[in-house]
C-alpha cells in the first residue's frame, strides 16, 4: 500500500467498464483511492501486481476511439510521472486466417512485425492518385525492456510453462466472477464465411448454419474447469475509430497490410 504517486510505474488503460472490472480483479491488492482532483477528469484504480505498483484508468462512459484514449493517457502521465510502461488491455475482434487460428477468448499481444511497431492505425493516411490510400499511422516500437519480457513470456508459453491458465482460473473462484468473466467454451465460437451477411440479434440463432465454416474443436482440460486451450498470438493489431463488423472489409484491410493482422480494436493507436 502506498500514497506516493512516484511509486507507480505501470499504467493500464481500459476502454469499457467491464474491462476495468476485470483489470481490478487481477490486482493482488487494491490501494486507497486518490482524493478528487478537479484538474484531472480521470478516475484511477490503484494497486499492485507482484512487486509492481499499477494505476488503472478507464475511458469516460460513452467515449471510444483513439482520441479519447490519448486524452486519458495524457492525464495519467501528467499525474503519475514515474510510469515507465503503459498497457491498453481490452476486447478486440479477431481475424481468423490460415496463418492464425484465432478463436473466441484467445489473447493477442502486439509485437513489432513487418516494419510496424505492433499497432497500425488502419484509417490514418494519405489519399493518393487513382483512389489509392496509403496508411501512415503506426505506433513506435515498445520499450526494449518490455520486448525482452514479452520474448521471455512467449518462450515459456511455447514450452507449456505459461501461467495464464492459472490466472484465468481466478475468475472461477466465486459465482459472480465465474458468471461475469469466465471464458466461453471454444465450441461456442461459430465462424461464418466472410461474405455472409448476419441476421440481426445478439446471437447467431437466426443465422444460416450452412454458411458456417468447418473448424475442429479444441479440447478443454484445465484446473478448476478452466479452458487450457486459450492460445496467445503475437503480432500486429489494427486500430481505428470504428467498430469492425464487416468481415470482407476486415480481410481486405488485413491483406493490404500483408495479411498479418491478428485483431481489430479502437483505442490502441
């Protein structure tokens, strides 16, 4: 527990309240809240994970996109001047492909790839002659320290020594956490052909089953019922200011960027 703002070295930004709730649960201990500051609209959740003091902030209700995320990050850095590394953790839309078998509930970690810093702003660039659009927006390469940590984590994941299943099992410890945060079975992940226009509604019950793509199921075998088949993918994330719900557009943009896009999201760039 600390009241010294200079002790906080990790910044964590969430876009949605449900992401903020999940982030808070992952803290080993939550620290007392800061007093109200009329100069700073951010609301912070403080705590620690292991030996690291972490500050978490969420985008204001109703605000999304890169501009809102930039404003939150700027205010956070103004207040917590010792932050060395920042994370944006949230929900993204996967880009399944022959190169990456991405399923519902998998994890994507941005990593420099194909000349990009790990995150590409796909809707930022220059309109050129002939109707061509040249993308010019991408994040700088993450700090070398963070890249070294990611390399170590990736190596442990490859040999089955990752602790992510253990951490995911934490959400099954209580009924309310299990109900709100537990990962769905991969058997519930229905992938349709990119050309199919989905029926309305919050589920796929009214969609045409003949338009489903045939994919083998992943087995479930983990501690406390946790799904041990959560896969972690490393590479490029596409970020922009719109929700990507058009599979054809998704695949076209990914192809234009070399076919290496793993997921789409709205705040990272």
